[in-house]
């Protein structure tokens, strides 16, 4: 019985390493990959997955494992359940791709937890001016994703921001320190 338990623990570690390897390959394709991989911890947003799946991942570059994964929203005009259309234009109500840097936590009049970010690529250089931030929104995952129309309603609340469920954002806040990098890709 102990052997079986150890086997499943090791199998879980292998799965995480394989998932990290997939993200690592995608990070290596980014023009600023050296800067990204020098950080101990980064945040990786995988917009190739639907909004119903956990697609924001906290990666430990030293241990090469995934520390945590969360649901993350995208902007209304980016798509319904799958993010398809991206923009760097103000008032586009679309999410942006590329590398971002977290600047600081700030007091928002709308959300309890909010973090300012800046875009570091041509595809997101207007993020700060657009007011793209990390913030909380919605209810627990089973409620927000109960129907396509309900998920679409919650997407109206963002103009390109990275929005997370309140409990998830509280957990993620342990990693949200000034200078942390966020890579959003498809």
C-alpha cells in the first residue's frame, strides 16, 4: 500500500514536470526568454485554453515546477469562452498578449485586491495607459461558469484585465510582488 502511495506521489511530480516543460518551451520562444527565465517565479497565462479551465499558472523556474494554477478571465471583445481576439488599443475591450511586469498593489474603488501592471512588449505597451490590472471578480468557479451566458456577463467587467475569483487572488497575492513577470500567450 505504501508503494502505491509513493508511486502516485511520484506520478504527480512527473505530471507537473511535464506540464512545466510545455510552458518552458513556450517561454523559450519569447524574445525576452532570458529575462523571464532569470526570475525565480513567474506567472504564465495560457490563453489557448478556454476560460472554464485553470489557465493562469505560477511557475518556479528554479525547481521547474508549477506552484499553483487558477482560473483567469479575459476581456469581453477577446471572445466568449475562448480568447481569440487581442489588442493593445485603448477602449478595444480586448486582452493583450506578451510580457507584463507587476508594478504595485493599489487601492481600487471597485475591487478589494488590485495590482497595477505594465506591458513590456509591442503587443501590450499600452497596458498601463489602458488601465489593465490584475483584480478580483465574480463568484466561485462553479457559479461563474454555470452557463455560457453567465460567463459572458462576467467578461463584461474587464477591459483587458487579468481577473480572478476573490479566493484565488488572495492565494495568488503571495506571489504578486513588484517586478514579478507575467507572460500571456496563446
